[in-house]
């Protein structure tokens, strides 16, 4: 039985670390979060290092990233001087927050570039073409900002799952 559990744990850690990479996270960040989530109880840096076979410095740097993101919380264990860390188990909320943050960054970068591209448009046929394309991109950026403005800043796993279920029912009614 322990071998099956270890196999599932390893597969889970690998899968979550790949998901984290697709969200723009360092692979080790994904591994640490997956381990803490799977274990379901606080772990020390030493325990995390031992479980993942990675250096304490690497774990320390990446655990701070998870803390900044709100994906793990530091906890205190009576009788120990070590810091312990536990995963926030609201995966849906964490993924939503990360996707929203990346989306906002992309839209912001697009906005920054639009001004630069407008200044390069100049006169003539190529300048008109650039101006037209920049105008189209500006409308897209504005629409994306409106979309983001209508999306909640945060969602919790429960509320998100309920909203997804409602959207699924609405889609089937409209089909």
C-alpha cells in the first residue's frame, strides 16, 4: 500500500508542477505546493527538502514565492523552533488569481506597447497601416479591460464551482 501512495504522490507532484509551469511558475514552486497540498499537514523546510530531494536554499527561495502568492502559510508548531508551511487548499481560487494576474500583465504590456507603436506610425501608406492596426489592438485592449473589470477580483473554490455549474446550465439552455 505505501508504494501505491508514493506512486500517486509522485504523479500528483509531477502533474501539479507542470500545471504550475503553464501558469508561469517555476517548476520547484509547483512541486513544493503539490507536496504540501498532498500531505495536508504543515511541513518544515527540512522535510520538504528531503521529500523532493532539493536543496534548502532552493526550497527557501521558492517557499517565499508561494507565500507572496498566498498559496502557503507559515505556521508554528509547539515545541519546535523550525518554521512549518501548509498549503492553502483553495486550488480554484489560487489558479484563478494566478490566471487573472497573468492576464492583467499581458493587457498592461499591450497597453504600454500601443503608445510606442503609435509613435512609430509616421506618415504614408505604411504609417496608415500601422495606425489602423494599432487602433484595432487598442479596441481589443479596451474590451479586455472591460472584461477584467467585470470579473471578480477573487473567487473561492466553492463559489467558483457554483458559478461554473450555473454557466454550464445556462449554456445548455442556450444551445
